[in-house]
């Protein structure tokens, strides 16, 4: 016969049981998380999110240093690099010294398999139409000492894709008000 005291003592989990369950969940997440990003769509989406974060970081650096910052995109190598006008002469030599002084990131490469480019049949972002893989003037975005795009009103998009999957498409937009956003193309709609 089971007494009421015995039932009360058996309710709940022991500390050992909780530790074992948490350890098993951690092991399963360690296995599952890398696989989530390994799809073409996941790699493109993560590259767009990283690029948007890096652009916001460069914009913030312009604000904190009260100096202009340029981020230059290289479509051939699939990289982008920041430059800080540390001597405030309003001229970018795009030198290693300007890159080093940005103190944000040195040069960022897109994830393996992701390229700067547009996939056929994918429409323009509705808010920023324009032809090309990069619709920013001269494949760059410049932020002035107030964190605004320069020349004033500059805006554009960088399109990313994975050539192995026509549906793996993303974009990063920079608006005239320096709004930076990562987009993905899903189900025929930019989200």
C-alpha cells in the first residue's frame, strides 16, 4: 500500500534526471543547428543578415568617430570591406590604414556558395527598384559623420544568391534615411 507521504516524495524530477535531460538536449542542438544553416537558402539568408549587421556596424562607427565611412563591395570575390576617413579630409584612398582604422571588420567574405548577384526571374525589391546585382552607386555605400548616406538620399540594394538553388535569394537594402534591412525571397514575395 502506497502512503500519501510516499506519493508526495515521488512527485517531480531529481537533479540528476534534469542534468541528463539538459545534456541530451544540448547534444541534439549541437548536431541540429549547423545543419539548419547548411541549406542554400539558409546560407544566403545568414549572409544577408550578416551583411546588414556589418553595414549597421559601419554606420555606427561613422556616428561614434564623427568621420565618414565607406563600405565597398567586390562582386568578383564576394567580399566587402569598410574604410574610415580617419584624417577627415573627405577623400577615401581605400588604403589598408583606412581599413584598419574602421575597427569594425577587416574584410568580410560571404558564406561558401553565396555570391553577389541576381537570379533570373526574381523581381526587384518593390521599395528600391533597379537593375544589377548591386544598385548602390559605384558598388559602395558611404555614411557621413551623422550616419546618413552620402551623397544625401543615396540608396540601393545588394542582391545575394546561391547558384546551386534558384530559390535561394536574399537582399540587403539601404534606404535614403540610412535604414538597413535584410530581405529573403520566399513564395514569390520579398519578406
